[in-house]
């Protein structure tokens, strides 16, 4: 199973039945699969930000009753 894992896993670093190297966060240039270099590192303060896509979600809490535009659109579709 170890040989199969070694051949099929696509990872920057993989440890099979042994301890990790003891790399220190923000000291060694390894940030993950195909992310080596001097950018964001695992565990660093900005590490997760590189994977996020900002999205704004709003909700109109002031509207009361029916939305006339939505009702008229539904009636037009039935005709």
C-alpha cells in the first residue's frame, strides 16, 4: 500500500510511517502542494486568505408584505 500511495498521491510533502521533518512555521519555504517559495506559509497569519473568494450577502429586512413585481411576473408566466 505504501508504494501505491507514493505513486498516486499528489502532494508537496508526504510522510509514510515516519515522523515529520520538524519544519518550523514561517521559517521554512514550504506552503503546500506546488506552493513552495517565499509566499504565504502554512500556519501563517495570511495563509487561508489565499484560498478565499470574497462574497457579499445582503438581506432586505425592511420589506413588508408582498412584492408586486414578483406577483405580476408569476401571472404573466401562467398566461
